[in-house]
């Protein structure tokens, strides 16, 4: 998934109270926010789907010793554990998870196993040069296939299907941005086989049922998965290799050589933090990331007639090119799952279950789905959920390891963590084992990002950015001219 600009959401939140009938400008269905799941672990369509396997693993209790302790069982933590243990089976690797494996963004995301670097090519290039950025981009292409390889080798049943990703433009300014994006990618070394511009007719060859399309682009470097099945399957694969996973064991202090939890403690030569957006809960870390919520909806399973009308082949990811854009997948059980336009950043309680569902955002997503895919306009919306992304000040990811203290970090993935976490896991393996490889010289290794501005400056700025992006989309829809005001907020946004 492209790093999100759309998480900045400006609509008033009290327009539709959860559960109240909503306004559907396109479908007129009076969408209702679906009830929250009863099982507290089933925090997404995907987690609900694997609900039978969500019984938490053992909690940490007492003192333990191992070689590598990893805090957080999302993709960052699990891939690191998997590759370390696979490379050196003699290593004692322990993962400590506050809730259950896959509870965070890993088990809630859009399921785009998509290429593209997490962060700004020009920022990385300033530190490492453009060759290194091109190498990083190619590594993300490889990452899509590498994830597929492990899924197959470990028999993880998560619907991996690599059919590429389509980005659609429905206004002239969006079409200009698509063209500019493709030219920029070619400009630094990608080929038409990696990404290519499409006319409206060519887009219609991919998805004849998408409405109002003027142009688009296609990359083959993207697969679709059910992310919770992948995360839970990866946790199982780690255990088969001999990794010990403790769940419902929040770390209270992460420091060199020691992870202190309420019920116990793990001592280890190497301690890796993989807590992504939740990192801000730790003292002194609040300004390290902006915890931005991205929200999703899913339809009921659609009939074969509707899929035939849409002509949307299984495995193809679709997104658009609005400033507040959407991303959508065809799920393995035949629904459309569509996300974007996250709830606004909240000053108090920035990570909270109450941020995962938002009646205003829900309605916008419903409207978007019905406008973009008219054949599905009568479909019932059965699920609504969300999760938080870790957004660093410059949107650039990092993998860091201090050999002296044994402390490492994987994360800062923004909206790109599915592939980025896999690359980080392999990179952290090489760093911990002391191997100098192509991975350990990628531009985000040892990369440093400054903190966000103090509150309430950050809060006010994020609300203003949200308003600007929303207004820009409305202006472009109305006039078919590029909204100049969107440029004003570009320095705070991820690269497209
Ligand atoms: C709605 C949504 C859609 C997205 N769509 C896509 C997409 O299609 N493609 C893509 O590439 N990316 C997408 N992303 C981003 C992607 O999901 C994240 O970048 C990625 O999952 C983050 O890495 P992670 O899995 O390691 O983090 P998380 O899954 O957030 O893992 C962090 C883990 O650490 C645990 N933890 C936190 N604090 C502690 C503690 N103190 N002690 C112990 N454990 C702790 C948490 O419980 C959690 O399980 C999306 C994100 C969201 C929210």
C-alpha cells in the first residue's frame, strides 16, 4: 500500500453516531456501522476469520534467559524471529507480545504485499545515494516473492495471490499525478515491466466495472493476502522452528540485555524492539511517531454475477489517486475490503480501541466503495475496523542495531509494513549475526529521523493538513483542475 496521505481525516466525527443510520450519497442504502465483534481479539475481518485459533499462548512468568529477545509479535518481530532461528537453530529466540500475535496493524491491514520503499527516495538518497535507493526498491520487489516463498514453504494458508496492483485516476489532476509518479519511477531506474502508465481503455481491460476511470498505472509487484492468517501462520512457523512466544505479556521496560514485564523478566544478549506505533506509549517516545489510524470496511461476500460484472480478477489490488485515497482487495471469501481515510489523530489517548471505528469515516468509505464499484452498490457492509500506523517525522523506515548494547529496532513502516517488515527481519538477522550483506547496506539501516514537533503544534498541524487534503480532493472533483493548496502540505506528507 502506498504510504498514506489519507489518514488525515477532517470530517466532523459526530455526524453519525456509531450504529445510527448513515447517509450514503451513492448507494442510498442507509449504511449502519456494523456491531463490534464480541471476541476482544477479533479486531478485524481478518482476525475474526481465524477466531478459532486466537486462544492466547502462555503468559510470561518468572525469570528467563535467552540469546535474542524480541518485543512485539507483529510482522516486524515475527519475521526477525523467523529468519534468526532459521539461520542459526542454536540461538534461543523469545518473542514477548502484549496481546496476541498479529493483534496490531499486522492483523488488521489491507493485505497488500506491495513493493515500493517505505519513505522518501530523495531523503534516503541524501544519505546513501540514488544507486542505493534503486537497490532498496528492487529489494522490495524481491520481498513480495520472498514472502510468497515462505508462505509456500511453511504451508501458511493465507490466500497469497500475486496479480499486481492497479492505481486508478478518476479526475484529470489525478491522471497527471499518476503520469508523474510513473515518470519519476522510470527516472530513477525502474522499467516499464516494473510499473507502467495505462490509458482508460487499458484500465478497463483490468477492471471493466470500475467507474469513471480516466487513466491509471499497473505494477506486477504486489500480492494479496489475508494478513491475520499470515501473521498467525508465521507465529506458528516460528514455533515450529523453536522460537518461544509469550502472549498477553506487555513489556514494561525495554532496555539493553533485559525486557521487564509485569509477570516476569527476560534477560538476553540482544533485545529487539518491534512495537511499531505502540512504541509511543513508552516514556520519552511520544514524539517518535505519529500514530495514524487507517480504517477499513468489508462487504458481505458478493455473488459471482457481481464479480463477473466488476471483472476484477482475484489477487489484483486496487487503489486510487485522490489525496485521501482508498485501497481495496478482493478477499479470499469474495468480499471487497476497502480502506483509507483514517480517523483523526487524537491528542488524548492516541492509541485506543475507540479510534478503531468512526461513523464519519465509515460512511465515507461506504460512499467511496459504491461510487468506485457500482456493481457492488447494493452490497451490505458487514465489517468496520482500523489500526494504527507508526509514522515517523519524515516517513522513512529504519532498522538499527547497536552491537555494543545489543539493542535493536525494526519498524517506522508507515503504511508499507507488510513487505518492509520482511526485509527488516532479514536485515536484522544479518546485523545480529554480524554478517555484512547487501541488506545491511540498504539506506534505512542505521537511518535516523528527528522527532515530531511538540504538542499541540503536531495536533493542530495534522488537523489542518487533513482539512487541506479533503478540500483539495473536493476542489479537483468539482473543477478538474489541480488543487494548488495541496502543495502547501507536501513537506509533511509521504512521497507518493
Ligand atoms: C488499516 C491498515 C491498513 C494497512 N494496509 C497495509 C497494506 O495493505 N500493506 C502494507 O504493506 N501495509 C499496510 N498497513 C501498514 C502495516 O500493517 C504496518 O506497517 C505493519 O503491520 C507494522 O508492522 P508490525 O506488523 O510489526 O506492527 P504491529 O502489527 O503493530 O506489531 C506491533 C506488536 O507489538 C505489540 N506490542 C506493543 N507494545 C508492546 C509491549 N510493550 N510489549 C509487548 N508487545 C507489545 C503489539 O501488541 C503488536 O502486536 C496498514 C495498516 C493499517 C492499520
